[in-house]
C-alpha cells in the first residue's frame, strides 16, 4: 500500500465528488455564500462608520468565506480525485466553519437570558458557565481537526479507534451545543421574572426569540444528521442513502444558508444590538454605568444608534438624525413607549 495519506476505507458523507455533478452544485452554493458574505461585510462597514459596533456581521462574513473555501476545495477534489491532501483540506474546512454559527447563537442566548433575568444573567457564575461553553466549542473544533487529519496518516488500529472515538464525541457535542439555545431560552422565558424585562435592539422581543430558536433548530437538524451518519459506519463500497450527495449538500450547506440569510434578511444587526459598554443589570435598557452616571461612562441608548427609527420630532424631521439637541427627550419618549409594550411583547 502506498504511503500516507491513506484513502479512507469507510463510506464518507457526500461520497467522492465528480466534476459533472458536484461542480455545478458547488458553484451555485458558492455564489449564494459570496452574496451573503458581501452583504454582511457591507452592513458591518456601514454600521462601523456610524459607530455601531456589531461584530456578528463580521462573524457571518467569516463563516461565509470559510464555506466558500470548503466548496472551492471540494471542486478541486472533484478534478483531482486521487489527491488525498485536497480531500483532507475539503473535510477540514467543512468541519471548521459551522462552529461560527454555533457561537453566534450561543452569544445571542446569553443576551436573551440577561434580558429576561438581568441579575441572574449577569451573575459571575452564569458568565463563567457561558465562557465554559464557548471554550468547549473551540476545544471540540481542535479535537475534530486533529482526529480527522490523523486518521488519514495512520494504519494503526488502536490509533484509528481513538480517532473515531474522538470524532463521535465531537459530533455529539456539536449537536448538543447546537440545540442548547432552545431549552435555555425556553426556560428563561417560562420562569417568573423577578424584575422587568430589559428590551434591547429593535423590533418585537418575541421575534428575536423565534429567530434564535428557529436558527438553532436548523443547526441542530444538520448537526444531528451528521452525528447519526458518524455512528453508522459502512464500507466505502456500500454507502447508505444518507451518504448521498443530496444529503451532504442539504444537511450541510443548505441548512447553513437558511440560517445566514434568515439573520441577514431579518437585520439581526439591529434586532440583537446591545448598548456599548453593557456589563450589568439595567444596561440593556439604556441604563448607566460607572461612578458618574451623567458623563462619558453612560451606556449608549438604542435611539442614539438607530436614530432614523425614532419617533419624528415636532419639526416633522426624523427625530435624532440631524437634530442632536433633541436626543435626550426623544430617547426618553422612545424608551417609555417601548417599556409600556414590553410585557405583552415578551410572552
């Protein structure tokens, strides 16, 4: 047998790509991811110029670029089917990219928990719990990449068994982390609140919750499918229906495209924005921080960022745009009106 890297002897999700079938599909998906990448980077740059910091648009841009790289490598693999190194690169990019979407959903979950239960959500123990989840996500990625690459470079049965155990653990962990926002947000919404809900961003709070839960369920569908495939090992010459290209593209790229476009079209940069400098209870609702509440330590109110959506001023203008002297008054009016509708929107 030729030296490493070795061709896998078990059926792989998506099978061996061919130019006639995989190139057209990959090209269409690549264009869709390129469009999403350009849109999110444009939104990120426009918001940055307005001093509206929302790094999640940049994260979606990074995810789309990772998917473009994965699809490009799959097209290259289709043209060079005997090049195992290209196959390794394609598999690594496929595994690595999706954790960015998991991370986005987990960070939004933390924001919703802090909005529902500010004192619990900002408690140091809760913060460290979320940080542990973030760390486990990165650790899972490192283990997945190392085990996947090593499996191509060894024939030792014991090493391959260990690599397989790691891969099964990681795929299961990814499925759990993808689903985690669902029970956490549902529980936070169901439990009685000791204080008033702290609304953040724009739009109805129920829309934020449904958007997060919907994307989490989509990501869980893809992660659970990959986990099931990983547990059902078949010889390379006897693949099952779930190894087919259609399953590979639908449960990986199509699901992820739905998530990316759902967030982009819904303008999640507005819906999930929180005031700069938020670090404790009351800050999401436009509270103040620091010893001097009246000076530079004030947390930016939403209306300071999204002035065009504030109520019109007495002169018939757009409120905050071009009329900085009316910012405090309009901000208070906007917040009071939003607070009145808060309780009925939260359920």
